[in-house]
C-alpha cells in the first residue's frame, strides 16, 4: 500500500473545510501516510486559501506532504486518491442575479458543477479513487458526478455519516448507553428530511434496537423528526449550518473506508444501488456498508426490515427518483 495519499478538497475556503482540512493531516485519519492536499475553490475566493495554507504550515503536522491550492479542478484531480467534494452553491444566495430558494434550482446549478468535476475525476483521478460528496443535494450531486466520470472502479459516495452520528447520539441519550457502544446505525435513502434512520437494526451494547426500544410513539414523535430535522435545528440556533460535526463525519467516513469493518458492524454512506433492497439501479442511496480486508467497500446485504421500515424507506427512494428525473438532462 502506498505511503502517500493525495486528497482533493473542494469548497476549501468554506466553514466545513476549515474544520476538516487540518484533521486530514493530523495522523489520525490516514494513519502514518503522508497526505498531499490539493485545495480547490471558485476563482472569486481562491486567494483566501493562501491564508489557510499558511496556517497549516504553522501548525506542525508531521504527516503533511505537499499542499497546493487552485481554482482549476481539472488540474487538481490529477492522480488523486480521495476527493472530498464539499463545495457547492448553497440555498439562499443570489446566483447569476437570481435568489436560489427552490431545491430544483439547487439541483440545476450544482448539477452543472458536478458534471464537470465528474468528468475530470473519471479522466484524471486514480482508478480506485474514492469520492465523498458532502455538498448538497449530496446524493443527486454524486449521481451526476458518477455518471459523468463513467469509471466503475472508482467509488462514489454521498455523505450520510453525520445523520448516522446524530441518530447514535439520540439513541445513546434515550438508553443511557455510551455512544461508543451504539453501532450499526443505518441511514436508508436520501440525505434529506426523508431519510430513514434504522432504529430496529441499530446495536445498543450488542442488542438489537427493536429488542431494546419498545416505544414506537417515541420513535415516530421524537427519534425520527429529531434526526431528520437536526440540520435545520442547528441552522436555527447557530445561524449557520453544521460545520464541525459535518467535518467529523467526513473524517469518520474516510476512516471507515480505510479500515476493515468489524464483524457485525457497518457504516453509513450512500452509494449506487445495484438493486440491493429493491432500490432502482443507479440511484445513490443510503445503505449499510462494510469495508473488506482487501480495501473494497460493499453494501451489507443481510439486514432485515420491518413493514414499518420499508414504508419509510420507500418515501426516500421516491424522492431520489424524482431528483433523478429533475436532472435527467445532465445524465449520459
Ligand atoms: P460554505 O458556504 O461555508 O462553503 C462552501 C464553499 O464551497 C464556498 O467557499 C464556495 O466558494 C465553495 N464552492 C462553491 N462552488 C464550488 C466549486 N464549483 N468548486 C469549488 N468550491 C466551490 O458551506 P459549508 O457550510 O462548508 O457547506 C458545504 C456544503 O455541505 C453545503 O452544500 C451544505 O449544504 C453541505 N452539507 C452537507 C452535509 C451532509 O451531511 N451531507 C451536512 C452539512 C452541510 O449542510
């Protein structure tokens, strides 16, 4: 295995990236590998990255390799092992004279960005590159990127780890269990309020959630809405979206992919469906994943779902299908 890893981060001057980037080189995420960073921003703000690079240099990170920054994604993508696609145009800003408020506008604008980035990754990224899309709408951005890249050996994921960590935290409080003993927290579907956090298959101190939590009213009235609406609750309080927790979730996704998954556990991310669990092929859907000892990442296929869970999951699958329909002109 190579002792160097090249990581490309877009949206590098944004708030998630400010928490994320230093921790890519702190020796935890990639172990003792030397990490080369290539930071990408749009032309209007790329010069801000000079200051971030200064800070990285001043922080004494023994595992930090070469650090570069650019507004040229195509150039950045050359020979990269990991792509953290955090950059996207957020809801609420004025873009080309129009205030972006509708999810459909967001899909259109960010979709265009992900066509170009996907093409560059397919052409220039390593054959076994892993791509984590954080920028929203993450699943559909990943769908567009993967489709444009056209390289099956590369792994495209959309981030649902933050949703999974949020769900673990709620379960840990409810049951009085230490959070490290809450495992296998699956997020089914879309990274949106339709996601279904699986309260039945979560392992709480080794026991299945369905055997520990015998309170469907709490699940319906508290657990699901709390997890599904947590992003909004953070925005309402902070006046800005989740940043440090989103950065931690991106790091946790990398760590989960870089290390063999322990027996009985899984981690959450959305990947392309091959029909698993009845999801239409090609949709980038939240699944339970495992990393095998050869480094490959697979969907865990032995999870059983109740009728209640299947019904909730279907709502999210339907949303993913309607998003795919909305961007079909961007798909080859
Ligand atoms: P910020 O607005 O602070 O930063 C985004 C940065 O991306 C900006 O600096 C912008 O210039 C840059 N950017 C835009 N287009 C770009 C492009 N084509 N190439 C390179 N850079 C580009 O947002 P931040 O709070 O960091 O959030 C980033 C994204 O993460 C948003 O789309 C947000 O919705 C999404 N989130 C996703 C989460 C998830 O769990 N999947 C949770 C947190 C977060 O809400």
